[in-house]
């Protein structure tokens, strides 16, 4: 029997069409791997390069990266900045501003990232992510300058981290 080579193809959908289906899959207990879109989690997660592994959220806490619906049909993958009762404040690592949602609008919890095309996942409960998070959260007052240097100097000369 002849061997037929398999080829992979990629199809892109608008988030508003695709992510509600992802939420259904998460609610059914499946895990979902998503290619990241956007620049809000820079400098360590890049648009159309890195992937996130999501599960149905259980107990989330400040510092956790989550997928949340911050307004009807609009989803963001950001870190939890603050929890006050049922109100959650989210901030992307590459963002200076915040978004808000309710606890029930957190639709996915990220357990790891596949960065730079690697097949090995960086777990969010691993030492690497925790160390990065520890420092990056505390650098909030300096982020504007660090992100500016990253965008204007680092990327043009060295490429994304």
C-alpha cells in the first residue's frame, strides 16, 4: 500500500465566530489549544507565533492568565489583575490599561503556553512562568518604558523574545 504524506493546513476564523465554539468545548470538559492573536501579552507571548492550552476554569486567582468575555462577543486573553467579589480586573502583560468582567465571564483558564514553535509547554504553575510573573507584575510602573524599548529597539534588531 503506498504511503500518502499528510499535510497540515490552517484556517483562520474571526474570534466572534470561533471563540463561542471554543467555550462550548471547554464547558464539555475538553482542552483546547489556541494560536494567540494580538499583542496584549507581549513581550513574552507573540501574535500568531505562540499557543495557549486552555481548560474549563475552576478556581482562578490574581496573576492567572485567563480567557474572558469582557463584553458580549469580545474575548480577551489577559492576566487577572484584581478580584473584588464578583468583579474581575484584567490586564494584558503588554497593556497599560485594564478591562473588567464578572467572575462568570471567565470562560477559560490557561494551564500553559507553547512558545516559539516548541513542542514543550511552559506550564503556568512552573518555575519559569512564576518567576517571569513575579517580576513583570512588579514592574507595572516601568512597563510603558520597557515595552517602548522592546517595540522600537529590540524587535527591529533582534526579533520578538
